[in-house]
C-alpha cells in the first residue's frame, strides 16, 4: 500500500516521504479501514508517540495522521459493533501507525458509523476538532446557556467547531484570530470578534469560559479574563497560572464513539459545518504539513481521489 512515513525526528516535515508498505495486520478488536480521506495535526511530528510505542521503544518508520474516514475491509479477531463494507470515521491511536496511508489498522471502539450523506473529506475533518471542542466546552468547562465563552483561534479546525457548538448551546461567543478571519468567525455564529494583532484582550472584560488552542502569551494573558467560578481550558500546553477564584485545565482529546455519532448527526441536520480549508492528494502531504500560509479550517488529505482542491 502507499503510505506517508517519517524516519527521523531531526528532519521534521522535510523527512516526510511517500513509500510502499505492507498491508497492516488486524490485531484483536481491530478493523482495517480502506482510508478515503485523512486529517493530521501540523505539530504531531514533535509528539513523543510519533516516534516510540507505549513502552518507549522506537517504532520508526512511522505513519503520521490520526483522523480518518473510509470503509471497513477486514475485522480482527473478537471485533464487534462494525461490519465489513461499513463506512466509518474516527481516530487512530497516538502510538500506532496513523491514517496517511491507503489502509489503516484501528481499534474498533475508536470509530463510529458514517452516514451515507456525509462526504469522506468532511468526516475526516471532524474527529479531533469535533471531539476536542465538545470535550473542552462541555466536559471540562461545563458551558451552559447564557454564559460567555472566549474562543481563541476561532477560524481553525477546533475553534470553528467550538464556535458553532457554543452558539447552539445558547452561549455568548467571542472569537479571536487575525483580521482575515473575522467574516468567517462571525459567519459561524460568533457574536463578536477580536483581532489578536491589533486589539487588546484586556478590553474584553471577564468571561465564564476561555478555550485556548494557541498557548504562550495568549494563554497567559487569558488567565485574568476568567471570572470567579469560571474555567480556562487549553490544548496547547499546561498552564502555569490558575485564574483567581477559577480553574485552568489542560487536556488531550479522547476517542468517543457515542460523541462522534452525535457530531455526525449535527452535521446531517445542518447544525454543524466542519471547515475544510483545502483538500490535497497523498503525494502533497509534505507540502501540506509545512505550509506557512494560514487559511480557515482544516487541511484534508484525499487518499483515493488524488485531486487537489487547494484554493491558492
């Protein structure tokens, strides 16, 4: 099968290459998915799990990518809940070979059925972004109707989903980003937008919830914006300071089949629109990883079509 691999962490994105690898083995409770579309996180080449397994042993060459949409072609021993020929989408394990390949072995519990009316490229943009946004807002921050939430990076993969989920939950939503993101974020349902390049966070006043995907100075300055009893949630880095009379939470997204099913239903009902920034063929994965030009949404790799819809 064709796959994208990395061999050496020192080379970074320059070390990504397309090669032929053996068809994967379906372990107990696994399925093999013929991948139609895959998503990736630009920073994942810095994750320890990209290079070592759970026991700390080197596992290179590694296949990156941890979001996929495709069709089940094989069941491992003891696998239940899914069938051969079924459309599915979901997450691959962080410490196993990922989704940037024609076939991928995945624990069945990490996948959810994909309705026939959702395109594979849309579905591949949903697992990490959708689950992260949901878990941040509702599991960790316990966002409720009438509260105010500040969402940093609101035009990105996670942020754009979070804006829509928060608005649907009845929250007042403030999105941040760069000036070019303003119309996109407001179009997703945010009530206000702040340009991080030209406007000051201090002018916002206090909010009930902050969702941070940026880290660094933005994360540090956001601590003071959390009103008593509120929550700052970040996926960027562990916070060094807790809000006064509030709390700060750092978390890593967890697979959740039931929640993926809920998110897919929201897409079907027209209540959620994952933003797909561009669609690139497998052969352009290295360029997609290293691209410096920002655009709203998430870049998706089309494994089977091989056609670029990059809006450059």
